[in-house]
C-alpha cells in the first residue's frame, strides 16, 4: 500500500429504473484484496429520468412511474456487508456483449 488513490468511473443508465426522477441517497462500497471494506458517505440526488415531449407518452410514463414506483419510503438497510454484484455462480454464467461465441 502506497497510500495513493485509484480513481474508478462507472456510468450507469438509470433512466428506465422505477426510481428514475425520484430523490435517492446513494452510497458506494468497495472491498480490496485484503478484505478491507470502505464505504462512502451518502450522496443525495434526483435520479435522471427520460424526457417525453408527446403528451400521451408523458401520461403513459407517469402511470408507469406510479405503478412501478414505491408507494412509500424505503426502510433504511441494516449496517453490514454490502451484497456482491457478482458472486462466483453468477460470474461463471455471465454473458458479456463483447464475448466471442
């Protein structure tokens, strides 16, 4: 460990997520090879949402948000270890778009 910081940037399209257009608190966590986990402080933001110009499309999007979106605030998660995005079984079955057949 040299104390240097490595930067990582990820872009995730959340415009189709049921919470798009809503206020959320985002936290990230990372675990290094030694098993040490670091967590960020909460960052509050409004998730971006698709913009519809057609009135019918706007109405359909509003109904979809009401239907799929949460009806109440989410309960806070218990502090603990974050769930891995890929576990061994998922990683072994994962198919990436640039994979060759």
